[in-house]
């Protein structure tokens, strides 16, 4: 007996200047690190009770969701930490997005300063 296929959690591909989200063998979104306006960490309870996702808000107003279970998530955070000055380290916010006291709209872990 074969179970239902698992939902594709995506794959995050990181290159020197940018990153892309691939799902089902296709690139569904891509951006440069310099296009990031804000990173917001959220509890992705619909995926897993302990799951975290990052909403990547871009300068053009679009938003990408990167899930912590997706291959490439750690690489994305490592590269972002070198390019986005002021990005809060993963260990400092991971637990803050869970539980009853978690911010309703997520926790801003990076915001591009005006004029940058």
C-alpha cells in the first residue's frame, strides 16, 4: 500500500547575490538579497507544531515564504547574515515565534534601514 504523496516543502537555492524557491521542479520565485526590505519569522503551525517560516518581504511589495524544513533554509540564513547587517541570529528568535506570547503578525528579524 502506498500512502498519499508528501507535500513538496520546496527547496531554497542560494547563490552569491540572491536566492530562489523551487517547488515541484520549477522555480516559483527568486530575488536578490539587496531586494529584501524585511524578514519576518512566523510560526508555521499548519505545517508542523514546531515549524518556523520566514516571510521575505521584497521592495516591490511581494512576499516569499521560506519554511525551515526546506532544504537550503540554513544556507539562506547563513548567507543573509553576511549580507544583511542587523539580521538577528536564528538562536535569538527561533523559540520566540512559538507559544501563546508569540507576536500575532510574526517577529521582525531584519528591516532594511531607510535610504540603504
